[in-house]
């Protein structure tokens, strides 16, 4: 396991040519002499209502308490960029044509502007704050001490196995491969936060105690920080919906395949369409249960939370050997995929392996996205992968069918397992589909 939960990326970053300073010195944060200020760090954890809190609190300012404006509603990414010595996304941003130092400077400028508002309390929220290593947390603490007289941390915790079940589903839905998902224990999060900020300044709360109403966790958070009640924002409800067992199994395999267009605008929309298709195909399937994720759960968290934090949870399942996931696609699920593809007019003959069905359904969804957008290249031909992902201005809306044709023919080139006659049948079915698109 090598990768942590993905954090939100900035949607748009303007280029800044300001000074590229490493830290936040007193001249930037100098508020101590003029007004006493307190910092509240909402450190997550993931899957405890953090997105709802962040979306609802964005822009909050009652003259006394301010929710920080660091470009994104989720501040975890900005804080990681500002205080990490070796930020893991540096190269990916530079490949997109952005200067990492320019991005860092924009966040630095936004933080400086936030600190200059001189409110009694400023709130920062990022679920990945609880996964920061000791060094990053210490650099953040030391810089914040120049501006704040006190730093308090709020962390919501959740029943470990139930939390693992929810977290793993979200990771797979977002495209993570099972072996790449890093499931961080509550113990490691809490111990790091206590070591850096002091045990007395780290406040732990049971997520389950605040679920009596739809906005229960948001209402509880407002009470904890002393904010007025705000309305819940439900923009992430679709992402946080539970998925059924068969859909989860297919998504796990889909993530392993690493298909073309997985990233970028059309990769995201096609993936969402693909997941909706799977949910339709397997709508009568079994639900996932926390016990399905026993192999990924840190069961020692139960004892730690009870003895070191006074938070008591009963184990709901037995431990399972690490790596024994059992998320396999059965023959019935493969048959259901091919039945659905047949209903779409696609024919395959006798070559009916699972990977072929997954590819076919995904490229079909991609073709539908191309068709809906009507995108083709400036020369009137199909959009090439690099230009499409970049979303550059030279694309023209010429023919929805041409874009769909490219996706379907790309699938034919990729699917080499089909015998020639089966390919011909598929092509005829694709052409019929294109005729309807035209």
C-alpha cells in the first residue's frame, strides 16, 4: 500500500509572479500584537461528514469567527502544499504547465489575506490534516504560532470497521486500486496530533453521536466552534452513496485495468456514467457489509480508542487475514454485463471474458459522453487523446457521431481478444448505434 486518500485539487489557479518565500514569517502573519486570535483545525477524519461541513461553512464570517478562504473549501490540499518539504504532486502539476512555486505562492497569499482579517477565531478544515506526518504538522504549528495565541484540533472518529467500509467504497469509486489504498489507523492520527499540538488541545468526538438528523454532524460542528447554524450543502451526496457488492467488485477490476481516458474531463464524466450503468445492472444485488472489509481494518483501534481516548466501540466482526479481500467477479455478474450490452445492440459471439465486457461498457459510456459534448478535432477528425484531456480551445463542435465513432473504434482496436467475425458483428452494431446518434 503506497498512496493516501486523494484530496481535492484546485479547479483553476491563476499564475502568480510574487516572491517565492519558504515560510510564513512574522511580517506576514503579524497579528499577535494587535489582537488575540485562536485557530481551530478540523482534522477530519475522512467519512465523518467533512465534505458537508466544508461546503456549508465556506464563506462563513460572523465578524468574530471566520472560515478560512484558501481557494478550496477543503483546506487540506493548500496546507499540504504550504508546509510539505517534498509534496508528492509537484511533478504532476508541472506536467500540466503550472509552476509548483506559483501554486504555493497563491496559497500563501490566500493564507496571509485570511490572517489579516483579525477575527477572534479562524477555522481551517481538511480531513487529510489527520494523516499529515509529524514534520509537516510541526512546520504548520510553528508557522501558525506566529499568528495565533492558541491552536485547538477537532477530530471526529467513527466505529473502525464501519469507517473502513465507507472509506474503501469511496476510494474505489474515485478510482483507487485496492492495493494502493492506504488505510490509516485512528491511533496513528491521534498520536501524531497529540504529539504536535498537545493532548489537551486535541478534542475527539464520536461521529455516531450526531446522526439523529440529516444535518446532525454540521449542527454539532457549529456548536463546537461557536458558530451560528448554517444550512447543509448536499453537493457530494452522489459521491458518498453506498454501492452494492457486485458494482464494487466490477469497479475494483475496472480500476486495475487503467483504461484510456481515465483522467481528465471526459474520463471523470464517463466514469460517473459507467458507475450509474453498473448500479442499474446490479440494482438487485447484495449490499456490502462492514465485515467484507475486515482485512483492511485496524482492529487495535478498538482498544486504543477505549483506553486512550475514552471512546468505546463494540467489535462487529472478527479480524481477517490482511489482503484477503474476496472481491471477485462471478460468472453471473459477467453474464449480466453481456446481457446489458446486448440490450444496447452490441454483439460479441462466443468471446465473453469479463475484462472485455468491462471495456465494452466503459467505452460505450465514453462514446455517449463524446456524443453529448459534440467534440471533435479542429481538423474535423476525431479528437486525439492528449488534446481531448487537455480540453484546449481548438476543438470544434462538428459531429457528435464522429466523436462517438472514435471511441467505439478505439475500443475495437483495444479489444484484441475478439475473433475477426465477432469484431465484424460488433462493428455493425456500433455503426447502427452511430446511425441513431447522427
